[in-house]
């Protein structure tokens, strides 16, 4: 069976018979060059059982000069290449990313009803859902030719990318010639990449090599979309290590018949006692990284597994608003195609709430020519929000052409992938934070039909305490299901002073509540600390369809015994419970938002500064 590997910026996902990958992002060497570094990546995968096709989107995120950007991915076969949009990844984050929620219940030992509100001390940061994309018409390019030992299969432009599909003519002698060809065409392959590329050439893999088109900027980078036949699932994380940063975020979303699991990497469950519950769970990324380090630095955590939620809660005008995860009505261009005036077309866009991403804004500016030299995304987003009218209502417009361009640039690919994800029996979100030195294995994934679903919302219950039996709350009780209930000081009566993860009782607790091995059948196998290195090495060659571990080990007991639960102080004369939510999104943070009845805090998953 052939192996499909996507060598993109960081991670990938796969299907029992399909594969994807992470790849290498390289820049020319020289005294003035600035490295293009992979600092985060999101990948999603869906499989069509009827056509046996695999659909993969890989979002590229990097920092560095756009003119120096180059990207190389090994693939088992020639793919169909197009572009997606980061808007879909952002919606998946809102629907499936980890959240921490504190519910405030009745006060304890207080002389009158508690008046605490969930607003006290819960900070909030949310993210802007815009994306930076640019659509460029497809056209076949000239000027790139094959060479000694290398065949150019295709050279074309798609979105902001100029890409070439190449293959070595000899599996045994073509590796050096492939590297030479890539370097000769300004794909600055470092010496460290050559041994990894050798293994792909030996398999007969096809390489997709990508540059940004001349004049393209960083904001124009869009996800690459690939369609190919089934192959063995594999992620070449080793190639990613060449241009990766420490504690790089890897987010893999897989749609399939069961819950997705890593086969040759371990799995961790984050210890909720290490989370800063009253501080907005802002330490979650660090706790996640520490938990993975306790599993030899090579493990995934499951943030969500189950049917994709049909709705998400966002923030609008200081209020929580529930909206569809993917509003397919907003992506429909049939009515828009019938428009004959500029104002008629614009009012239809406002009515259906078409998402305004960079790709969409570029198309709108082509037809409406309103933004001028200003930021077209911000301009059209603001115009849509204010429901502004076009000042030239009778200006003629070709609605059919406008709709066709929007279909190509945004609506078509987003609607297609959204429907595939929404119809899948289960969607799994797997995450890891990993450094280059730990990228020694290419992750392989499979699916388990029996493992339970995983909610992306972790909850705790809080009770205000009046330790003197009066009306002054000077402590807070936090209860974590299946672990215990503990009392924490509330300095100055402020929730911002309540320290949970920093409390001496919890600072020595492990970051991973469990280190375990998952397989297609059976229950999770908990790994003892002394066996972590042994298991890490033993599962290196694991593949879907066979047991990951072929050695006998004793199952582990609990990794941590929680402190004894604190006794109750008494009961209160009343109750006025509220809630405080802490959530997480890996996108760029926005303003602080206080919500009635609670606060949503987006915990950013990014590299610590």
C-alpha cells in the first residue's frame, strides 16, 4: 500500500487508507536572509467512502519575507491542487476547541444570599474571525523545466501560489538529483532535509513545490486544498522539524466513522487541577505542553470527538449569540447571480450575511470598486455591519459573473468541505505542542469505533465561602468532578486573587492526569512513568489495522493522588449562582468582553513568548 505524506508546515491527518502530511518551509541561505519559521498549522481531513477520495486542507502560517517563502510536500500520487479559506478553520476552532467553564453555585456559610456575579475576576479575550486570503486565477505557467533525473509533471498557479509537481526518474539514484533540481529552482533545501527527502524519493513519491507568486504578501497566504486517492495515512513531521519553532501548535481535525486516534504517538489527558480556573485558564497551552513532555514529548490530546456541533456561540455587541457552525445559506450564490445592479447585489450579500474574508473582499472590490486604497476586508466588513447602501443604486452589474467568481474564490470550496465535515459520523480534534528536537516520528492515525466521545467543555463548580459566618466572602471552593473539592483564599474579595494551579497543593501535580495508548479496539492502556520511553520506542513503527504495542507491560495505576477534599464550612441562607466561562481559540485575541451571566475567555494556543 502506498503512503501519502504531506510535507507542509506542521501537522496532518489521515484515514485508514488515506494519508496526509507536514512539510518543509525553506528560505535561501545568506547573511541577509530571515528564516521562514513554522509557528502553527491547522489541517483538516475528510474522506468520501463512495469515491474513495481523500480531501485535505492544510493551513500554512509562517513569519518571514514572502519573497523567500518556499514549501515542499511529498505525496504518494499526483493530486488535484486548489485553495481553501481560513474562515472554515476558524469556525472549527469555535466549535471544537478546548473550553474551561466555571459555574458559580450557592454560597457557603454566608449569612444572606450571595450577590456574587460571574463577572468578578474573570478576564476575557476573544478573537477576530477575519482571514487573510487572496484569490488568483488558475493558469498554466511556463519557464520551469525538468532536468537530469527529474520530471516536471505539472506547473500551474492556484490562489497566491505558483506550484510545480515533480518526480525523480529513479528511486535509487534520484534523491540527489531531486535536491539539486529543487535548489536550482530557488527551493532552498537545507542539508538537514536531504536524508528525509531521500526516503520519499525511494518510495517513488511525487513532490509539490510551492512559491508565492511575484508580488504576493504574507496576508495573501491561503490554505492549500488537495484531493487524491486513498493511501496509507502518514504525517512526515520529521521534515517539519527543519523550520519549526519550539512548542509549535499542531491541530489535526479528522472526519470519519469513529474517533480518530494516534497510532505511533501516545495520548495524554490534561490534569484539570493544573489549570488556572479563576484566571481564565490562560495557562492551558503551557499545561498541555508539559503534559506532552511527560509522554516523551510525542503525544496528542483529544479536545473534541463526536458529531460536529451544528451551532456555536460567539460574541456580538457585548452579548452571546448562537449561530450555525456553517451557515450554508450564507454561501449560496444562486440569488446573487440574478442581480443586475450594484445595490441589488450588495443588499443580497448583506441579507445572506456572506462572510467577508480576504478572498471575498478581493472579488467584491473587483465589482464594486468602493474600498479603493483602503483595507478592502475592513471596508466591506464595516459596510455589511452597518447595512450601508451602494451610492450608485442603478449602476449595472453582472450578477452571474460576480456569483461565479465568489463560487471559485470562496463559496464553492468552503461549502463542499463544510458539508463533508457536517455529514461525517464523527469529527475528532487532536492537538499537540511539539519542538523540533521531538519531531523524530511521522504520526500515523487510525479510527476507533468504540472509544467514547469527548466534550470540548471542561467544567468546575465554585461556591463562595464566608468563613466567619458573616456576609463577607473571603474564600472560594472549587469542585472538580471525580477529583475533589478544595477551598482557596480570596484576597481582597476578588476572584483575580484566587490561585488554584499555583496553590502549593497542586504545583507538584503532573500536567498529564493520564498517559495512555489508544488503539482501534479495546480500552485505553495507561502507561506507567517508568515505561514511557519503552512504549515511545515500541510504537514507532505502528500502522493502522494492527495493534500498536507488541510487548507485554503492566498497566499503570493512578499517576497522581489528589489532596484530601476540604470539609464544608456550613450552609448559607440563600443562593444566587452565576457562571463564568473560559474558552480557547488559537486565533488573534481581541478586546476584553464582559457578558451578562458569565464571561467567555479565549485561551490562545500559541508559542509562549
